[in-house]
C-alpha cells in the first residue's frame, strides 16, 4: 500500500550464528526491494534444534531475543521447521508473526493438491506433524519424511543433502502422491532449485515463503488478533524474565 | 526477485461489469508498485452468482474468458467467494491460480487461531464450507454466517451491508469464538476497515489477500504442479469449446 | 407404491453417443419392469471426461441437456464417476438426482465394511476422493485406485480393461483391506461379473446402483430438499443460458 | 433383474408383537409388487428397546429369531433405530442385511446436504450417533434430537408424538441447518407425511427406506462380502446357542 | 484413600474356564496388595470369541454372569479385546467398568506418541478399530495388526505366539511408526516381557493395565456417570432375562 | 508388583510455592500407602501461568527444575492444565511423565461418554483444546469452558470459585451434553466433591488422577518409549542450560 520500507526480524532457533546469516540472506533474496531483513540469534539453547526439549528451549530463547531487540520492526519470522513457540511471540507482539512451517505449507497448497515435507531426522517428523495439525494445515499433507541427515550434516555437505532429500521427495511424489515438496528445515534454504529439477514438482522453501507472507500481512495492514488466544499477557510477577540479562551472553 | 512488473488477471465470476471494475480496483490498491491488474468479465452467466447452478456456469465462463484472453500474464485470481472452477483453471494454465476464498482463509489463519466468514445469503454458506473443506482450510474455520443480503443488495447499499455484516461478525467473535473475520463476497471489497473498527478483530478481504499471494507465488517462482491433479488436459475432441466464439457476445 | 411406470433420465457426461447407449442399456437392465430409461448426450464438451476442466464443462453441458429435455421424468441420474455438477441439477430440478459415484459407494457400504474404487487414469483419483468427501462417503473408502487405462481405451478393449481392473482390485482387497469394489467409470458397466469372479468380493456398478436408488426415491415419494443448499435459483438475469440454443448442435 | 418374487424378513428388536405388525405393514406398503415381507418378533428381551443393555439383548434375540426361522428369504432388515447387532447378522447370513438407521441416513443424503434424526428419549441419542459413526454416515448428520417420548408413549399417542417430533424437527432445520429429517424409531412408521407437511422438508422413514434398499441389493445381485469383517463364524464349540430351544417360548 | 481392600470382578468373554483363570491370575499379579480379583466365566457362548456374532453373544453372556454374581465388588473388568458390551454393563452397574481394549490404549498413550495393537486373526482387526474409534482412542493408534493365530492356537503354543506377535510388532514399529505395542487378546497375558525384549519398545497387556485403572477409579471415588448414556435401564417388561436361570448351566 | 515405595515428583508450573504445597498435598492424599510425593517449584517464570508465553516459559522452567533435582524418583507429574512441555520432559527422562490435563481426560472417559473441562480464563480454552487434540483425547471432549476467574482469584476465594465452576459445569452437562466434568486447573484441587454434589455427575481432579496413573505405570513397569518421538536428546553443544545455575535463585 505504501512506499515505506518494511523491516522484518527473522529469528534463527539455534545458536549457530552462521545459520542465522544463511537464513537472513535467503529471506533477503526473496524480499521486495526496500524491505530490510534483520537476523536474530538466540543467546542460549542448542547449536542445532532437534527434538522437543531443544525446541522448547528455543521457543523461550527466541522470545528472549525478540523482546530484547530494541529497534523497530513490522513483522517477525520464526525460522524453525516444526518448532514450538509461535503462539508465545504472538502474545508478546502486535506485529504479525510467521512460522516457516506454516508459510511453506500454505504456499504449497496454492500450487498443488497435496504436499510432503522432507525434513532432517526421523525424530523431527512427529513434531512437524503436530505443528501442522495445530495450524490446521495437515489435511492436505501427504507425508512428512526424514532424509536421515542432522541439521549440522545438512549444512556441512549440501551435495549429500540434495541426494538424500531427492530420494525422499521422489518417494513422496510417487508413493505418497505428493504434488509439491516443502523443505522441512531452515538450513535447507537454497537447495530448492536443485530438488525441483530432480523431482519435477514445485519445491517450497519456508524462509522464502515466510518473507513474502510477512510482507503481504504488512501491506494488508493485518496484525495479530488480540481478542482471545493471542491476547497480551496479563500484568503479573514474572521471575527471571527475560532470561538473558544485560551484560550477559548474546 | 526481479524488477520486472507482474501482470495479474483477476476474473469476476458474474457478468456485471461494474463489479469487475470494483474488484480490479481493490486488487490494484493492494498490489505492489509496478504490478498491473487486468479485470475479466465472463461473456455469459448470472449477473450475480448465488448457488451451485450459477456457480458451475461461472466456472466455465471464467475458463472461457481466460482462455480467450490473449495478452501475457503471470497469475490469475478467481474473484468469487466459494465458487467452483479453480481446479479447471489450474489444469488449463501453468501460471499460479489463486481463489479469493482460500486466500482470505490463509491470511486469517496467520493472524488468529480461528476465523469466521460472513457472506451474503444463507444458501451460499454450504458452498463456502465445501470449498474450504476441499481446500483443507476448514479446520480452523469457526463458522460461515450469512448476512442475509444478496450480492446486488450489498452493492446497492453499503451502509446496510456494513450493519448486517457487523451483526454477524460480532456473533461470530463472541458466540463462535472467531478471532478474525473474512469478508465472504467479492463485492464486499472496501468494507474491511469499517467492519474492523466495529468488531475490534482483523478483517480480511479476499481480493486484497489474493493479490498479495499471487505476487508472492510469482516472486517465489512457484507454478502449479503438473504431476497429477492439475496435469494439462489430454489431447482429445472437445465440442463447442471455447463456449464463446469469435464475433459473439463479450 | 403405485403401479404407474417410472421415467428416469440418465445423462452421459461426455459427447460420445455410443457410450450413452451403453449406459442407458445397463440402467434399463437393472430397472424394474415398467420403468423407462432415457439416455441424454451433452451437446458440447469432451468425447471422454478426464480431469477438472472437462468435468466442469460436462457439469454445465449436462444441465444444459436436462433443461432442454421437454418430456416428463421422475428422476435424473448423472452417469459420470467423480464428476462435478450434481448440486446444480438439484437446484434446477425438483425430482431426485442421483450421482453414480455416490450410488455405488452407498451400495458398497451395505455389503462390506470398506470399499475401494477402481477407476481409469491416475488423474481421476483426486477428483473421486473429493466428490466422496463432499458426499460424506469417504470414511469407509479404503482407497481409490487407477487402472491406468483411459475412458476410450476401456471401451475399446474390455479384456484388457478387466485385467487391469482386476489387478488393482486385488491390491485393494489384500493391501488396502477393501471388502467391496466399486467400478469407477460409467464406461465399466457390464464388467462387474467378471471382476467379481476374479476377486471373490462384491463388485458394484454405479449405473446399476443408481437406477435402483432413483426408483427407490420415487417410490418413497422423496424429492430434493429445497430449504437451503438446493433451493431453486433466484430469478435474475442470466446471459447465454441455456448454452445450446434452438437450431444448434444436438 | 428377474421376475421372481423377493422375500424379505424384517426383524423387530423388541418383544411387542403389535409393533412387529406395524413395522411389517409399513415395509409391505413400500415394497414392490410381488415382494413378500415377513415380520419376526424376538423370543426374549425388552418390550421396547431403550439403551445399551436392552439393545445388546435385542442384538442376540434378533440373531436367535433369524437363525431359527426356517423358510427361504432374500434379505433381512433389522428394524431398530441405533441398535446393536447388524454385523452379527452379516456374519451369520449370506443374504444382504439392512439396518433402518443406515437406510434412512442414506436416503436422506440423496435428497439433502444434511439430515437430522429425531428419536425417542435423550438416552437414545448417543447410541444413534455411535451407530452412524461406525457406519461412516455421521459426516452429514446435522444433529440427533430427542422428542422426549418413550417408544411406548409414541405408539399410544400418535398425535402427541407428531407434535413433539415436529418441534424438534423445526429446531433441527432452523438451528442445526438440517435439510432432511429421519424418523429415529421403528415405531414412528407412518408419521412421515404429517411431519413433512409441518416442516416443509423431506422426511425419511427408516423401514420404508430399508425395504427399497433391500430390494435394490437383491436386484443387483449383491450379497455381503465374506472376505474379512463379515466372514462366516469359524467352526467351534458354542454353548447354549441358539438361546431359544425347541419347545420354549416363541 | 482408604485401607479397605478392593474387590474386582474380571469377566472372561469366552466359556473356556482355564482362560478365566489365566486372566484372573494376570490381574492379581498386578493388583495392589490387599486387592481381591474374582474371575467370572460366561455360562454360554463361544469357547473363544472371534467375530461379531460371538462377541454380541459374549456381551450378553458377560452381563448375564455379572448380574447373577451375588457377592460385593467395587469394579468390573471386561477382559475381551475389541468386544462388544461394555456400555451395557455400565448401564446395569454403578461401579466402574473397565474394558481391556481401552485400558491398554490409555496406558500406551502415556508412554509413547503412537501405539499399535497386535491381535489374533485378521477378522478381529475391524472390530478392534471400531471399539477404539467409539472409545475416542483411535487417533494415536498407528495400526491394528493380526498375528494370524487364533485364540486357541495362542494358548496352546506360546512360543509360536511370541514369534508371530514379534514379527507384526516389528513391522508396526518400523513401518507404521508405532512407539508402543498393545497385546490385543486377553489370552496374550504374560507374553509382554518377551515381546518387549524382542522389539525394544514398551509392551502393554490390557488385563494388567485394566486392573490398575480399576483400582485407580475406586481410589478416586469415581463411578459411572448416570446422567444420560449409561443411565440405569428404565423399569419395563423384559422377557427371558437373565438368560441363565437358576439350576441351569454355569 | 513390588513392595518398595514409589517416589513421585510433582512439578508446579508457576513460581507460587504455596500452590506447589497444595498440589503436593492433593497428590499425596490420593497416593497409595508408602508412596512419597515430592513437590517442585520452578526457579523462574510467572506466579500463575495463563497463556502461551507464560506456558512456554513454564515448560522450560519445569525441565530446569527437574534436571536439577538430584534425588531418586520413579515418575514425574506436570501439574499444569493445558500447558506446554510434557514432550520435553519425556525426552530428558526415562521414567514415566504424566500431564494432569491428559490424566483427567483419561479418567473421565472411563466413567462417561463425554466430558467437559471447566478452566480459569477464556484465554486458557484454546490451549487446553490444543493439548487435548495433540494427546488424541479431544474426540470425546464435549467442551472446554472458562469460569472467568484467574488462577490467583481461584485460590483466594474458593467459594466464589465453586459457584463459577458449578455454573459452567451445569451448562456443560445440559447444553454441551457432557457426562463428566474435569477441573481444568491445578489450583482447583480439593473442589471436586462440592462440584460433584452440585452437578450430580462425576468430577475429576487432574492431580489426583495423575498420581494414580503414575503409580499404575510404575507398577506395570512401563517407561517412556525411546524409539522415536521421545528419544534422548542427541549429544551437542547447548548454551546456558540448565537455565538456573548453581548458587542462583531457587
């Protein structure tokens, strides 16, 4: 609607700063001209998030990083695939919050009747299914499949990653009848083109999808509904919050 | 990604040209700078679409209008709320096709846990529910409610429309626990602000939502998956197609 | 209830007149003594319907053919498997309308706990699933499977058709745990006996099922509810309807 | 298909012989010319079945009555609304078995988008819902409502019954958005016309519906699938079966 | 809560008294110190229950045995996997009634995200699925699988039973993604340890689970809700009940 | 199985130590003789948990408190109603983890066909629904209702709490057709008796239910499945964990 530049915070869920930069760059590549994308790295938590314990920790660490960020911004992206925490951010903020898991699924549903997610480890599968179920986006999900590579292995060896992802993607398309593939890990940003070539179906990267949705929400003037589920927290005594105090790590 | 301007066709589902212009203008208002929006009016069908017979006719009339359009375009929006036909367009075209029913629901789900649709007549309710069910977007739909006003009444008397919509929207928020309202008729474009003021919850207009999603898909380089459901029609004898022949009405 | 003969219109969804006659004859073979079955062929559309574009066209072409038919009739059967349009006919008519997709599923559910559909091409599968979902009959559907043969191939080579259908039917019974097979194409009429022999489970032909259900509705005095979803279309300006004008093709 | 007369057993679920006769007559009234309808009354159980204990007893008593019946028959109807037992009969018999709960729902789904059941007592509601859920027919059920009258009260005072049923039926149509009403008790046979007049929507009587479906199955040559769920019981020692011995009551 | 000993009736569903004793002993082994477990054998029905006919008979035979038992008791366990009848007992009694099918599923859901049931014959699978569906416990059920052994074969050859169960359990864990295995037959009591060793996942025996749940309900002072579904049967004429008369078999 | 005493940790989700003691005492009151119950209070977080932000914080604070506890224990209870975190504990521990939300629902399902939860504030409703959905226990949930009282108001004025809960419980029983009421807040422990008296239906307190389930799991020898979803976290660098360091608050 307006010509003013949009500022988007994109929060990595793990503490590996190089990943934050990869994710930020991927978002920036798909952002509109003039949109500024700022990467945030949590001050505590796992170097790579795999499983519920680390994911819950990340949920709090992302909230911690966002509330401590003191610049202006128009939207927040949580760049973890299948991770906890989006609802908490929505309570704390008025600006829109977009989770890459949901962003990818939404875009996939616009270009195919069913989609599959190819993620990292087998243990990530149930979490992603649960997040999609709560998001009301599981109905057209054909399957969530694991490539068997951990987040760090993915980052270290992109060729092996492509191979492992393509294998699962082809099984999803032929066996599970998926028509679109979502890349189920923030760290897969940038692999979409090669996987699309190998499978012949559209491939959605969640970070890229999320940045266009975040911009869309800002342009539409839509902010999080505060009427019930995401109402601002009530005033009360909260001990030890934010977790990271001034002068501490970060 | 690129600096080149995007061209979006937006197809009205009824034959009332003034509505095509309203819808086109609404889309253009939310489009990015440089995006061109072209309105299409079907050459046959109902002056306003209410019910399955008219909607099936519109599905074919929209396909007829789109295949006869000979300029270039990057995406198509079908601007009927709860109408048939999106899957047919997806088979005929490679570029993305966005239905305003689904676009509104997707945006709503990003800013609230549940949404309600407020539409025109009671008879439109089941159709909208069915389209959302097939789209896999019904899970977080709190209700679809009818304002009791027909499409043409809506257009004639916007004040009465706002009043009737607000009444249903408030019932949706308080009784059905909706946290966002979707305006369930292409002809409601432009009423969102007043309804948001009256209800205090985000209000999503499908046309505006669709234009941002269409642009997003183009920027992401995503096109309709051709692997199964939306594969290009097989070559065969088709009699009387397109319906509208050269030199005929339109 | 009464001794008067029943007249049933059965509408083919494609423009191949020989198929209309096959379907009509199949219906007549299962009709009660005294029931008259009249076949209708659409005046426009595909020679064989496979996919959404052709199916939407067929929906309108069937409505066009039915509204132009000027004899008396007591019920209408739409003889396309998984095709669009039944709801439109229900709005236009007071007499009962039976879709063969639903008729087959209902009969199957009376003689087994779960059923599978064996249809033509892979691309038909999602459409059939969607129609069964909207009809509320998907819950006990074990699977929809494609024989890989097109509608016209089926008609040309019944022996090859039987072989391909039996292969999928056996997989459905053993792998998907189906207990009944529905023949998922109007053009499969007459193959039921051979497939039953080969699989050992009941095999339901939709056309045969539909004619008994249409007669049942007439005998029970049941007509389409006009209270909401299938209410008669409201009076309004409709351009170019019916599509086929006097003196034109047909 | 053939001209030979069909013989249908219709089993009352309670021990009140006058009800058996009412049900039998209702079935006969909707049967084709030449079809013979034979009523069966259980030799033990409740005078009217209301609740699970009595319903389980009826399930066994109906099986007991059917296996002791030594004449020929082509199909069996179980004339209890929401009662247990149909699956047991399907194991014991090869001929088709039709439950009036399911028959009514199927017919209702052919003439409206959603249906409600109006039954006797509040305690019958969950049982009917459960039976429809297992039958895969709950998806389009708008509601199951209780008139508050017991089975015996219904039979004694039909005028009061009509009044109480109409009240619930109108609430179902207006509040629950039902488009068809199913009469949820074998003892409501014959009330359909008056309730249709009062509500303006189609009203389905399960007994009438079941007799047309049973005839349809016979004409289509369909018998219960024996491949898994309804396979014939394996040979084994069964003590005290049938329950009713020669020379005993009945 | 109290120091008084709890008395639990555990009803076998078949007439094989040795199985009653096995089941009773298994229950006693997991009962708290001081809890007394009393085994009941039905006076009529199948020597082993496999299928709906035999299961309905068992439902009535178990109710018959329980109402004829004249000692005091605090809870009842129905020890048939996937069998009918629990709701009838709940109407007849005030004390809690626990079905081993549901008890096993509940315990499994506490220690894993999804569970599979390994049962006896293929024909038992649909019944177990149906009972879990009605119990609202099917959502996290990954699969119900048949070992292919009948109830009596299981009892005769425990080694072969373990082997057959382990094979299915491993397929469930690896292929169906189950995280816990439920032993789907009362006669499998005592095999849990060996199957756990072979599969590495928790294995739940329904009888053991049920006895701890029955004790829990008693300690919590919870009894069956009498407000609607499980209300006490209304006073009325019931012929031939109980089935087993004084002086007869049993 | 054994005579050795069981030790159960019960973790309060908020930082109000007096509530920890109330919850611990309630658990101890329902524990078996010899069972020891140890209460844990988080070292950081909200004084009362209401909403997602506070709940995510509590999830991490409970994990933090449990991993820092260095005594032996056999099971852990998380005593927050509808709160996040249970899956994280299940990854970190081998012993069983029981959430009071699920414990209450399971017990309720054993004594009635449907249950309602009465909780504190309206904003807690969606969270409880979501947790029950993920737990696979929502199917038989008739409704989740808010009393309108905050956690602290509940604790301060039990009489007003009972009144507000009874009002919602009666609406649940009569309007939503609930047959059992679950008290949806750890702080409602001890109110069950008065609410049962006022409503006439069984009332389940989650803390009491959880302690019996935790004991049951221990007696059955069941521990959390480590095969996939709740596998132990992989070894990796985790910064700032546990959150609470030696010598800090707590």
